[in-house]
């Protein structure tokens, strides 16, 4: 991976990563850099039994726009018109970004492990989701380091079939999340934090 464009240390990056909803299409880094960041995350995020079952599709430009137009149309079919205003605002906000990362799990890989290691069969779907969650976090934090804001959305399974058809996604890939990202227009607000004494125990 090339030289990082940001100088934040790991702890600062973890703290700085937030859900950012006010984003724009203004370019922050090159598309090649985005690909480099995503590739690095996919290559080095751990997975159970080194299954490497996570799959990622990055949509930029008109493809990104197409996703959120598609999602808007899907939601219009199920949300009453007189209640659609807030949903439309969300769709507009996500569509205003530079791109979207789609996160999938390849169920064929998971099912193969279930057959190969029957004693752990019930665990493999859980472990694959945990690994995908780690990948989502790594990419999210990496995008933040590059100067992007992002949020994590879950319009699956409503849009699954349309996504698979539009971008020729293999049948075994299960859509788990969508991460719209773009240049930060407005920072995240303050958020309440519970006391660590109620959340963490050290036992010696």
C-alpha cells in the first residue's frame, strides 16, 4: 500500500470515525487511492479459518447515483406517499455522496466450511458476519483517514434482487450493508457516552 495521506495515529482514527450524513460529491482523493484503501482492507482484515468470504463492490459516480435512485424507488413502493418525506431526505443525503461501498458475504464459502467442519456448522454464519463487520469498520476508518465521511446503512434485503441484477452479482453473494461516503459537509454532533465503569471489567 502506498504512503498514507493522513498522519493520524490509530487511536485518533478510531475516535474520529463517526457516522457522517452530510456529504458531497466533491473529490477528496483519487479513485485509484480509494481502490487501494479498499483492497488493503479486504486483504488484511481477518476471517475465521482464513475463509476470506467477504466480498466488496465499490460504486462511484453514476453507479453510486443509480443505487440510491433504485433504493428510493423500492422504498416508494412500500412507504405511504404522505409519509415519504423523511425517507426522501435520507435518500437525497446518501445520493449526494461520492460513492458507496457494498458489503457482501459469499454464502458458498460459508456453506463449504459448514460441510467441511460439521462440528462448527452453526458457528460459521456468525463468524462470517463478525469478520464482515470488522471489514466494514476497517474500510470506514480508512475512508475517514483519507478525509471522507461515511455511514453504514442496511436496505437489504429490500434491494438485494435489484442490486444483483444491475451489477451482475453472483447468486451466492449475500448483501449485508451499504456505506455511502463523500466529502464531509458538516461534522457529526456530540453523542452521549456511557460510563466505562458500567461497560468494562478488568479481572486479575
